[in-house]
C-alpha cells in the first residue's frame, strides 16, 4: 500500500472501532460485573466469542483442550496477527488487573481489522486466552499449537500510566503442603507434629534469605490453610507461593534456594512435605522493538503520553504473554487509566476499570492495536521480517 492508502485503511479501521464502541464497552462492563477465576471464565469467554461471531468471525471454541479458550478468524492475508483477549479475574478483588478491558480492546481491534484485512494483507486471529492469573493459559495454548501460524501477537494491559513496555519477570507458581499429626494441644501436644509450625519456620527462613537474593529476585506467598481449631495441633498446612527472577535461567537458580527453606520447616518439625506445580513457568519477555515503536506512534496520535518511558525504569510485572514473546514477535504495552493513586491488584483499581477513563482506554487500545497491525503490514521491512521469521 502507498502511504495514502495506508492512512485510508487506518481511517476505515478507526471508523469500525467507533461503530462498535457501544458493544465493546458493554462487553467490558459485563465481564467486570461477573468476575470469573482462571479456567472458569465460562460467561466471559462465551460473551467475548459471541461479539466476534456477530462481527463475522469464524469462532472455534475449546481450542488447546481448554474449555474457556477460543480462536476467532477473519481475513485471508499473508501476515497473521494474533490479538490476545484475557478475561480471568483475581480472587476476592475481581477485575483488579483490568482483564475486562483487555478482552474488549482486543475484540475491538479484531473487529476493526476484519473490515480491512484483505486489502491490508492481514489474517486476523482473536484468541481467547484464559487463566493469565496463575494458570498459564497462553503457555498451554502456545505449546499446543494455537500460535503456530501467527507472525505477530499483541495486546494492551491497563496500568496507572501509559508505558510502552514493562520489565517482565519470569515466575513459577506452586503450592507447598505439610503433613504432620494432630494431637490435643494441652493434654498431649508431644504426640503431635505441627504442620503449621513447619510453615512458620519456612516463612522465617525465606525472610532471612531475602537479604541474599540477587537483584530482581522476589518471593511471595500466602498460607491457605494451617489448622482449624486452636486446641488441636495442626496436622496439615498449605501455602501458595511465587518465585520471580529476571530470566528463566535465574528462576532455575532461585527456586531451589526457596524450596530448601520449606525443607527446613519439614526437617525441624518432622512433618512430611510435598509440592504441587500450578502451571508452567512464565518466562521473561523479549518485546519486538519495531512493533513497539509503531504502537507508540499510533498511541501518541490518540493523545497517549509515554514520557515516563524516557525518564523512569519500566515497572516489573509477570505475564504468560512473555512465553509467547520468545516464539512470536510480541508487544504487551501498558495503557493508562485514571486510578487516583491505586495500583493493580487493589480493590480501588477494580473500580477504576469501568470508569470513563477505562472506557477511553478500551477505545484507544483497540485503535492503537489495529493501526499498529496495519502499519506492520504496510511497512515492507517490518512485514518481510515478520513473514521470514515464521517461514524459517
């Protein structure tokens, strides 16, 4: 396409976003109103797929043997763009990471690109990707071939400010279980093995270990269960923990150090210990710099401001989109909403994700993603690189 044709194509895509905006905002608000946890996003996945189906997409539900995952397709151009729609929520605080907005913005970009896909040289895949919050839905979909034909993958993520990218940490998710022996806590405590004490010792050991962790390494977790009555020595205790590090290689060093702290609790108390891996590890991210530059230009044309990227270090996050980035050229920019000081994973952030500011971010995110895909297809050096990489 010539520059003039590209701008005309982008204008048509933009008009499609505006035309579908009421449906996109209705989708965002409906998902927000009925939060569903990882792999249980039945209503959210169905609603998201229905909007795409009504927009002319061919939808396949239950891809990768995941009931709440789907793939929606439109267009037949050579460059295949995957737009990832997340829609799972967090326990207790609901959509405190704005996944309702992510789903709506990716759907909006997909509907817009479907209107111009063939003339832009695009095939559009909108992927419903469940269980980002600790389930690794994208990792499973990646391993099972859902991203195989994609030349680029994109999404935007709500944040208190616009940022081109974040520093994405590798992370593992696991449960640790201690099994001891119950006993009367007053009459015969010596007959018991206190599983809750094992967990306490492990947490103290982790606290001491933190002084010696490498920069960028993090450990955090919660105790899910540690007895039920104060006069019974707890026979079982369970905690859910995450280890984060700068790369998968660093994570492979960190996690054994943390697990030795759990083993110390078992050794000191005599409790048995076992682990349950909750999902595949999330990797560090390698974002595609050319695609990020295109996104920044398009987002700035909508009034988005990325001054923080030029003056401050990127924030630290973890996401299963990072695993996709190691295989497919990927971007995961952060789109700002007004939060009045709240940060992700707070209840106040949940409330901010259906405000006029959030609704504007759904619109801007859809536009910026769609225009970035069109620019990538219309820029010979970028298009040829993306096509060649997948061909190889």
